[in-house]
């Protein structure tokens, strides 16, 4: 007597159901590997969830590049550099461009120490 399973059911967070017709088609095409189809569905769902998580993480890290997200502003007409994260301004842009960055580093370090 030939017996055909009527359904395959794998229960996890995702429930994959297959009809008897799908089971017969898979079994006849690839005898003994009828379980491959549900597992591939589970893998596809898992990959989709991982991609969504990755996308959400990336979106939270990458800004919109709006003006409100700027870190520093160079104002040549006023000969001033402003750091918007700590709300401090320095004058004499030419000297800073020549490498005199200690005042900026000191201000950033003191702000980091305040936060810690």
C-alpha cells in the first residue's frame, strides 16, 4: 500500500505549511528531500529579517546630511571656526590650517571629560 504524507509542518516563529499536492510534487521530483522546500522558506525569512535589521542599523548610523547635522562650520568672512557639538568658536583660521590645532583638541578633550 502506497502512503503519501498529507502535509509537512515545521513550527518555529514562522509556520510553513505545505499541501499534500506540494509534498507529492517535491517528493516525486526529489525523492527523500521533500523537507528542503520548507527549510528554504525558513532560510529566506531569516535572511529577510537579518537584512531588515542591517538596514535599520545602517539608517540609524548614516545621517540625512542636513545642515542641522553639521559638526564644524568654517566662516571665512568672520575668520572663525565653530564646533556645533560643543558650541565653541575659534578665530584665526589660517593659523589653524597651518597646524595649530591644540585649542580645538583641548576643548574637545575637556568636553569629553565632562561627559564621562
